[in-house]
């Protein structure tokens, strides 16, 4: 029942209205054309499919952004750094990353 409600909401969001029923198929239309329920349901499922790994990384980026904002009071939208200063920050972060990798490699020896 929940999926049916989500599907109905998705149809409305995409401006689909029932046009007609032929041979047991429900045909929907919007400004782009006509599609049957089966095709639209597959499209709905595909559009609402989530990649848990990507979602996890996105959430970690959001959490890291919040920590940075709370700690430094600025975002990456700041304009007070030169290109060279940004490059230095990136280089320092990359060097830290290399150190972390080396530490992890020590566990494998």
C-alpha cells in the first residue's frame, strides 16, 4: 500500500494524468507523451532506487561539512583564500592521507 501511495505521488509530481484504459492497460499522459502503468512503475522504481554506498558517502560529506562550519565558522564558499592557499590546503590534506595509508599498511606487515 505504501508503494502505491508513493507511486501515485510520483505520478502527480511528474504531471501524469490518466488518459484512457485500453485492453486492461492504463495509459497516462503528461506534457512529454503517453506511457502505460507498467512502464511508468518501472521508471518510478528505477528513479527511486538508492545506492547505499553513495548515500553513505553523501551523508558523511554532509556531516563533515557541519563539523567544519561549527569548528571554523566558514564553508568552502569562502572567498578570502587565494588559489595558492587552496592548493596548500589540498596538499596538506593529501599528505595527511598518505600518512594514514602508510599507518594502515603497517598493520598488514
